[in-house]
C-alpha cells in the first residue's frame, strides 16, 4: 500500500491538470498514489492522464458534476494511504513538499494530525505574485473561526484517522468545504502543524458564481452559529463581516452591482468603519488605475483574502 494518497479533484481543467499531477508524481517522496476525481467534466482530462502511463495514477469519475466536497470525499474513500494529501488541479507542488511535510508530521504530537504550509501565491486578477508563509497559531479554533488562510485545497496533508474521526467534507457547501472541515477538526481539539516554508504554487482567480458563494456563506454561518457564539463579540463580527465582503466582491467582479451593494450592507452592519475603509482603499486603487499609476499593494489579513475563496479542484 502507498504511504500517501494524493487526492486531486478536477472539473474541466485540461489546461492545468498535467502540471498538477506531474508535480505530485515528481515528488522526492515517491511512495504515493495519485487519485484524480473527474467531477463530471467533459474535456480531455481522462485522455491526458492516460497518456502519462504511470501506475501510481488512478482516475475516479462522477457521472455528473457534484462539487469539490463530493469529489474529495470520493477520493478519500478510494485512497489506500496512511496519509491523505489534497492538491487542487490548477496548482502545483514543489518537489520536496511531501518529504518535508511527512517528516514534520511523523515527529508531531498526537493532536497534530493535520499539516499545512506556506505557498507562492499567484493572484491572477491583480497580476501579483508573492510569498505567503504560514505562521503557527496558539489557538487554532480561534484562528479558523476568524478566517482560513491555509490554502488547504493544496497544502493539507492529514493522517487518515483524522478523516475517520471528524467525518467527510460537507457536500452541501459549494464553497468553504475545506474551511468547514478544518474548523470542525479544530473545534474537536485538533491542532494544525504549520510549516512556514513555501512548498507549493497556488494560482488564485476570483470565481464568477455569486449565488454559490452567497449560498455557501449562509449555510456556513448557520452551521457554525454555535461555534461563533463562543467567540468574543469583536472577533465574531469580524469573521461574519469578512465572509460577506468576500461574497460582495464576487458579485462586484461579475458586474452585479446591486447584489454587491446588498451584501456589502450586510457586512457593514457587523463592522461599519472597517467596511468604509475598505471602500476607500478600493476607490483609491480604481482611481490610480484610471490615471495609469501603479496599484497600491494589497496588505493585511483581509486584503490577502481579496480574491474570493475558490472552490477546490
């Protein structure tokens, strides 16, 4: 049996699937299998993968598109390894990713059954590339209740027992499914072994499905209302505000200004001054672009999440 099962959900990503799968097969730790789950796509992905001819590669297929959570659950169920790693089909690992992460997890305390690491982030909508190291947290529940900055669709490596204990990803969430799983893991006492080192490239583009983003936000907040109630009031308002700002940004990117304004008002009810400052920074950036000046660099935790959380796979 392979030590590591790499789960790669994909949907019509023929343009990037070979880059992703190739980066997994080229790992210095080669005791692995790669389980690609084609989530009802209709492109050339199966033929491209067949052309690789690597016995460590397996393909699972959904008859219809069921979403990233279902695709990952199918991959986990098919996996044979003692460790399970996630890799989005438009991202890529550096060659020593598994070697470094496995060595750290083997030395970790029992409550650290999950590891994530830093990435080289490519913000395609902004034309920005930057190193995004991952810092440890003293309280992972508080950190994940506030936000999810772990890029878990590509950086997460977990002992199989963590999925046995916490359960599968929530297939009712079109987005936030990996964040939801990590929050459940942390609420159950689990800790994340955070490696600062950059071990992957993540290409991030804002999605265009505002309705899916809004539906996921509503379901996520309703599901975790009891957990959020445990937060200090300021942190709870900040967490809810940032989620709604992400949704508003997706609608704005689609050109749906009324929906963007409607959701922005929902965010502003939680943190009015913060939202006012965000609007001011956005207006300044648009003015600078119109005048042909360099755009201000995105800074800070909220701005780092400016491209909306994408659906994995």
